[in-house]
C-alpha cells in the first residue's frame, strides 16, 4: 500500500470544503492533490490513502490456544487438529469486524481474505472500493489438550473390548475398526487415548464415555456384534462417584460372502465397506442387519452349491450351464447380483434354488 508523504498545510483541509460561503463537493484531495475515483474513495474530505497515513490501521490481534504436543487448536469451544485454514478464516473474520467498526460509519463494508502469505482487505461502498494489506497478529498460548493429557497420564474413562466369537480378531477386522473410528469428527476420534493389541483381540481406551458409546455402536452396526455394557466404580470423593465404562463388543465371525442359514432359510452374509453388515434371506430377499441377529441364530449352510455360467436371459428366467454341461433354469426373482453373462453359484436348498453372482460368494 502506498502512503502519501505530503504534510498538511497549516490551514485545515476542511476549510477547502468552503467556497465563498457555500459547501462544494470535494473531488480532489487537498493533501496529495489526486482526483477522487472509484478506486480512490474519500474519507473526511481527503483520499483514503492520506487518511490512512494520518490514522493508520492498528494490527488486529487474535489469541488462540495450541497444544504443544499434537498441534491441535482450540477454536470456538472445541479442540481441532492442525487447523491452519480455520485459524486463517477466524483471523480474517476478526479483521473484518475491526474494519467494519472503523469504517462502517463512512458507509463502507469490509472483506478480508488470506492470499498467499498475507491478509488482504477490501473496503467497498457507494463512494468506491479500496484494497490494502492488513496486519493480523496471531498470539498463540501453548498448552496441552485434554487428549494429550490423558495419553501422558495413561488414564481413561471408558474401554471398548473388541473380541470375536470364533477366537482371535484378524488384521482385516482391526483395519475395518480403525476405518470406522477415523470416519468420525475430530471430537469423537480424538477421544481415543490408546489401543492395546492383545492375543484374543484388542482394547480401545477412551477419555470420555459418550464417544465410547458412539464408536462401539457404529462398530456393532457396521460389522455386526453383541454389545454388553458395565460400569466400574473407580473412586468416590465428597459424595461424588467416578466410574469407568467397559463395553464388551463380541464380533460375529461370519464373513462377507458366506452362505449361512437363519431359522432354516438359506441366507448370504454381505459386508460392504462403509455400510452395515447384513444378511440377505434368499427366499424372501429380506435384508437384516447382522447386529440385530442373535450370535447363535446363524447356522452353517446345509444345502448344495454348484458352479454355473449364465448362458441366456429370458423375460421371466435365466438359463445356466453347470460344470457337467447340463443346463438349469432359474426364475429371475431368484437371481442375485444382476443378470450379466458370467460366473454364478447355483444354490439349492429345501426352500428352492437361487443363483448368486460368483463374486458375491466366498
């Protein structure tokens, strides 16, 4: 921004507004002699650059808290991860408030943006607009966020115990659980203090009970499992009890693509990334969340399954070729996974015959 270097005459520039006793419209700055233009508006009878030279804008100060361990920033009542963009946006808003307070009475609005490595301000109103850099000083108070405090102390308020009803929890399940946790907002996922990998599964230690309930519910919903909740008294002081929440989550061992039976009906376990695990009852095509089914209700499939190749699609049925070169007809309503030509599995049970696209079945 260019500031005028001219000094004001001993005669007040306000006197130039008068001419033979009558007020006239000022179109030329009495200090620098420049003409008034849409890009050089006037304030108090002088151009904005001379006005700013006389009355400079003080730097705008913004105070924030930053965790010296993980770098999280405390903004608007909550801790957020490395939030440079949020800090810049908040600083810009604070600068806008300061400019509106300063120039609002002159009919100007203000807009501040972060461009490159500095803040750029623009004043605009009926008289015109003017762009200029503005200094924003961000003062950081170094502290430690609650998550890092918990991690340092090793304490926690809740524990989620992940186990499988068939033995150890495999790496694929562990990765799926981590993906579910990472999908939550920072407030929820940052509540995880530590993860203990054990022979029979793993424990997730958290610093607040509400986040533990949210995460456990999502895991059970997505992967299917039985949830049991207990509270343990940790301490009691002054009549105030401190408890620790333990959530036991026993995941179902059934894998996506596994053929099973539910109440005597053939069914297919379906697991898709980002979606709740479910069971499709083949006769009715009804879908049931795996988390809604009792663990012992799913039985091994007792029927037969044959490799097949889809050969033809008719209005009400499809024709498949089996490995022994015989052909079979299956109603369209009993086909799962579409009717594209290719590999399928012909499933036979007491409830009927069903054709499932091969890639859907283990």
